[in-house]
C-alpha cells in the first residue's frame, strides 16, 4: 500500500493522473500549450504581414478575437462573453475543458519596465482558472489532493499557468496571483512563483474575473 500510495502521489505531482502506473498522460499544461502555440503562430504570421505596410511596429495591434477564432482550429469564442465590456475576450477549447482570456493590445512593448532587471513581460493571453479553493485562491487546472498541492507549492514553484507573454512567447509559469491579459510579470528567483502585478486601471477586470482574489497593495502598479 505504501508503494502504491507513493506511485500514485508521484504520478499526480507530475500531472500523469491515477493511470500513471499504466500509461503516462501529458502534464496538465501540455494541451493548453498546444492551443496557445497555434494562436501565437497565427499572430506571428499576422504581425509579419502587417509590418510590411506600416512604418513602425507601435502602430500594430494583435488580431481581434474573431480573427483568432477563425484561424485557430482548436479554439472558439465562448457563447457568453462576460468580460467583453472590459476589453477581455473568453475563448473555449473544442477538444478539452480549458478556457482562455485574451486582450488584443498593441504590440508595443512596455518600455517603462525594461529598467527593472526582474521584468519578464506582459501577459497577452492565458488560461482561465478551473477551480477556486480555499476562497480567493484560484488554480489553473484540475483539483489536486491536499498533500500533492502542498508539494507543488513548496517545491515546484506553484502551479503553472499557460501564458503568452509579450517578451518570451509561450510559457508555463508559476505566479503568486492569477494572471490575466495585461498583467505584468516579474522574476522572483529560482523555485519561487513569479510576481504578477496589475496596473490600477485593471482592477475592475480582476474583480469581474476573480471576484474573491485578494490583491495586496504592493501588487498594484500606479
């Protein structure tokens, strides 16, 4: 029983599920990564075409949500768009139970943050949390047993949100707060969750998407 418990626990930690002893499943953020990889490929091609016709990349915005839905075969715009008035669109995957947040911002980098050596970039698109627990703490994928979650948080830098980040492209990143489009990420050292920070103007969107999220004062950038 001890051996079985260890094996099942290890499989869960690695994201393989209870059938890990028979055939290993992909880690939980692999499928979302495939979805966003297809979006980024389309957007890169879109950018390459647009830059031929303008004098500066500052004039280019990432594609509108309906354009992405028309070209990313695994994603469609969700029927309900609860954050549309806030400038954030909700996508639904057609092959697995995962949703994504997207905002078609300008491709101009946030130069104001480049002087900070820990600056990682701005979130363009990311996974939406799958569950909440305890209240105010949001998680990107399925619910783990408590002992597995403790190990992930203590030893693996937290759960990984699949994100498209302005400077680094596609990445699975652990953050101290739930990422949303427009959030600014900073490095926090090895095995530590990245710091997720929000501009003050984003607070209405944060409240709408994650109503119980407790955002400390030092996580708000004026």
